[in-house]
C-alpha cells in the first residue's frame, strides 16, 4: 500500500497508445455515423411534413345520409376548434364560424320544451307579442274558423300561421267549423284553471292529470291553441270533440295537414308516459317548419324529437327533405353549465346564517357554430342548448 492509496487518490490512468492508422479509421467511422445521423433526421423530417400535408388535405368527415343515419354523439371541443374554420365548405356548401349569442336564448324560440319538468320563462320571453285573436280574426279576410270567446289571445305570428292553416282547410273543403276554445294563458289564468279543474275533478292529484301547474303550461308560450268543432247547419248545431268516435271524418284534416303549417298534435295517448299528459286530441302546438313534418314522420312527441336532435352536431348534422321538397340541415349546440358558488351569508357578528350554495348556471354569453353567410333559424330548447335550422334548398 503506498502513500497515494492512503490519501484515497486514484492511481493515474495510463492513456492507451494508438497508431496513426487506427486514429484515421476512427475519424472515418465518426464521419460516416454523422452522415447517417443527418440522413436519418432528414428522412424523419420529410415523413413528418408529408403527414402534415396529408392531414390538411384530408376532407372533413362527410355527414352521414339523413334520417336513418346513426348520429355522432355530441363532443366537447378543444378551444382551437371553436375558431373560424379555414377548411373548405362541405358538400352542401356550408362552412361554420363561431358567433356569440346570449345564453338566455335557450329559453326562447319555436322549439322550446314546456312540460311538467320545464317551466316557461316569462322573463326571457317578455318581447313575445301576445295579441287579441278576436281583433286579428275580425281583420283577417277569410272567415275560415270560429272563436269561442272574444277574450282569446295568441302570439302575433301564431295568429297568422293558424289562420293560414284554416284558410287552406276552407279552400280545400268549403268548411269552417273549427272552433278555437283556448289560446294564450297568463300565469294568473293558469292558477284559475287549476282551481277550476280541482273543483271539477275533486282533488288536486286528479286535476293535475289534465292540467299543468301554473308556469308549466304550454299555453303560456302563446304558441299553443285548443280547438273543437262546431257545425251549424241551418238551425241545427253540433259540437264535436276532435278525434272522438262521433266526429265526422272530414275533421281528421287537421291531423293530416297541420304539419304543413308548422303545427303538431302535442299530446298523444300513447306518449302519455313521456309527455306527462293523457291524449289531448284538441291541443296543437307550433314548432315551425320543417320540424312539424319530421315529428309527424317519425311519430315522435316533442320530448323525443328534442332528444333525437341532440345527437346531431354541426359536424354531423341531420339532413332532411320535407314533403314539399325543401332541404334542411339541422343540428344541436349544447351549452355547458358553469358551477356557481354563492358565498355563505353571515350576520353582523360573523355567524353563518346560510351555508354557501353550489349550483349550476349557464354563462351569460355562449359561442355557437353557425353557417357562414347563410341565414339560419336558432331556437332554444328551454333545457340545455340551441337547435340550428339551415334551409339548404
Ligand atoms: Zn291546450
């Protein structure tokens, strides 16, 4: 053991002695390796670029052919996907861009769902113009239907659509016996209606099978009406309940034709488990074109129809050609809720008097994917988003 070892220093290393030829070989080898490395990097870069180009040229997935197509479930898109699209227009010439709208629009529009679970939002619909149907009817040129009361009211555009429908009935049959018995109802009127129904049926439970709690009636929208049939022949008169066994078959006309004017028979007996109402063969609701035709074709109630539409996104929209040959693109834009925490309430002494509340609400503004430069109709569903309807041809 020498002194060096005791100090813990390692023994000096001896450098290997190499010949000049060996050094030359090593240098050549290094050079070759370097060239190989550079070539490999080039090859990788080229493959990468080709892949990128391929990706850019890959066409957008073509939406599956219409009504029978299986729909793609909605998806949450990363932020970059909400930027204006720079890809080519699709086969229908549609190119989508992002536009901001007020989220309160969820509660407005032809397709809002108002039922026992979803209240009508009076506040969000205060601009809906409710007018006297009697005044409108007196000024409407054709005497194509009758009114049970001069107090009846409806949304202004529904007065027009409904009158156009009965004008067609009069033109096709020479008859004008449909009798409008109910139209728009205020919250207060629904309170009265419920009281009357409880008196009639003997209990609130029984009454609620036939009427909606205040705030939850479709009549609040101004887009629903009830009709009976009042036939006057000389001195003889007869009143029929639509769909009743004794009703003359002529009056099936409304069921066969209402979709042409944007109306649906809202409550079918066979759908009562979904709608929450027994069949109401006299109650019609406006949902607009082409939705009324599609609902009738599919034999959906409005609840089922909205569930069906919620499966279609702007990337894979529903294409529908209505019975009149007009072609539409229809899709759903879901609005994500945000969680809102309302802080706890404390009194002057700092004692908590109400706990913090965690709830969901929609943001004030939402971004929708809408077709660029093409008019479209936007309707809320009164639940969680918007239905976009684009007329293609
Ligand atoms: Zn009704």
